[in-house]
């Protein structure tokens, strides 16, 4: 069984190795608010596959594009807002489609 994207399953040492950064870098990212890993009962940080994707994106923005962490925060907020708007757009399109179908069915039924 494959864990979900949000299932916390990687300790900080594994997460840091997967992304190719030092553990202190991950602690710093958490401190400045770029990510919020889950915590185990013993208060150990646990990273999900989604956290790893986010960390990889942060690393690309800093290493490949030369952004500082303030720039990364802006980009991440914009990306989250774009995703929200895309979801909203999708939902509105579905609503319009259902409304049109209902209208055609009403016309065909003589209501």
C-alpha cells in the first residue's frame, strides 16, 4: 500500500538527504515559515511526500533561479493562489455544465 501525499513518513535526516540539503536548512525553512512538517509523539519532525515535493521546489527556486527566501515565499504564495483559482475555475465550469444540462432537460421535459 502506497502512503498518501500527506502521510508523514520521513524523518529529517532522510528528508534532507532526499532533497540534497543539510538538516539545519530544513529546520531554518520551518523557522521562517516555508514549511510545517508534522511531529511525532516524541516531537520529531516527519515529512510527507508532499513536503518533499515542496522542498524540492524551494531548492530549485533558490539554486536554479537564484531567488532568496523572501522571493521563494512570494512565489510559493502565488503558486498556491493559482492552484486555488484553478480549482475554483474547474468548479465553476462544472456548475455551468450542470446548469446547461438541467436547462436542456427542463426544455425537453416541457417544464
